[in-house]
């Protein structure tokens, strides 16, 4: 191989390695504050671990209680649905009977109104006949 070619290749490799090293150093310099913050956060979380464990245990207890409450509510809703279904079945015939009774009451009222109207007309006609003297009636009939 040509020594000039080898010199160019080794020079390119050295330049690439140097540029890569400089770029890596710049990136690490920028990442250092982030790494320090992450380490501080990890230390804070490690120091707060007992407190976090107590909070998580409390949340777990509350979730169990909430689960029990929701199961009780579901049982109550199921019982209420059964009761309402039973009431619906029990009340349905009563509603039919009340409807028939209401229809009968409307018929009786209509009959009473008709009887009252008939009696009023009869009384009105009878009083008109009683108010006229018999002589006038006979007199009109003779003419």
C-alpha cells in the first residue's frame, strides 16, 4: 500500500476520533446537571421511602374499603331492582282495577249529570205549567 494513502487514512481516523471525543465531552458536560438532578431525586425518593410506603398502604386500605362499599351498593341496587320488579308485578292488577273503577265512576257521574239535567228540565216544565191559570189554557183552547 502506498504510505501517503495510509497517512491520509490514519489522519482521517485520528481526526474522527478527536471530533468524536470532543462531541462526547460536550454532551457529557451538558448531561452532568441532569445527572446531578436525577441523583438528587433518587436520594430524595430513597429518604422519603418510609413516608411513601405509609401513603401507599393508606391508599391500599382506602381502596379495599371503597371496593367493599361498591359491593354493598351493588347488592343494595340488586335488592332494590328485585323489590321494584315485585312491586310492579303486584301493583299492575291494582292499577287495572283502579282504572276500571275510574271508568265506572265516570259513567255514574255522567248518569247523575244526565238525571240532574232531566229533573231540572222536568221541574222547569212543570213550574211553567203551574204558573199558567187553567182558565187561560181553556180560553186559548176555545178560540
